[in-house]
């Protein structure tokens, strides 16, 4: 883990830099998005009741914003079709962006490790994320079905291992189960 990176909650003054960062991150780092849908999802989350300003972070390196990620409340669903449970013990990590100038330099894993610690401090029981399992496994995520949390759909859900979860402490997800259904966000479906 790098020791030259700090995270702090995003502020409206950061939004312009975040827009540029997200666009470059997805245009240069993925084959499935140009970043515009990711920006729309960020806006949807910020405007929703699920937004947690204290857990929406920018990562700084040498005074520049090198990353952006946020955790938001995420109610699980009773069925694969929806019916969200009234449960705010779980947060979703999404989206995650690293500035294209800093790809493959340990920015993502360092910032997420710092952010996960903040989630633990706030007392949440678990975190879900959808993405590259080879990357997220390195920061403590496991296939979500190991915790009785099941995927339904989404991008880049190429296979079930792409839907992951993490306990915030040993046994914290025991007794919690359900489905990941994104129907509260137009830009996540």
C-alpha cells in the first residue's frame, strides 16, 4: 500500500476535476464505457436518498485528484425482480475511477483500502461491488454468493465472480441475504 495518497470527502469544488477524471478513466481503461454513463450514475447517486456525502471520496496525490470513488446505501432485494428490503446496513462501492495518468501505480488498491476502513468506522455490516474480481479480491472482496448475496444483472457482470461482497468484521453479514437489483438507478441497469 502506498503512503503518499490521502482520501477526503468530495466537495462541489471537485466536480469539474471528477468529470474529467471519470471520462479519461473509462475511455482509456475500459472497453465497455466512454464514461458518460458513469457520470450519469454518479449524479443519480448524489441526487438519491442513498447518497452518503461522508463516504464519497477523492484521492489526492501531490495535490492532484488521482482517483474518485463512492460508497452509497444499498438495500438488497427479496427477489431478483426487486422488492428492496429496508436495510441500510450494506453499502455499494460504485463507481471507482483512477485518473488515466496514474493507471497501474497502486492508486486504486490504496484508496479503496483507506475507504473500506472509513466504511468500517461508520458501522456498516458489508460492502458490495461489481467489477473485475482479480482486482477487487486483492482488497478483500469475495464472490457475493459466499455471503448469500446474489447478482441479477449489470455491466461488467460477465460471470458471477464479478459480483462481490466484503464483511466489515468477521461474521457481520451473517443472517443478511438477498439480491443485487439496481432498479433504483436508471444508469446502472
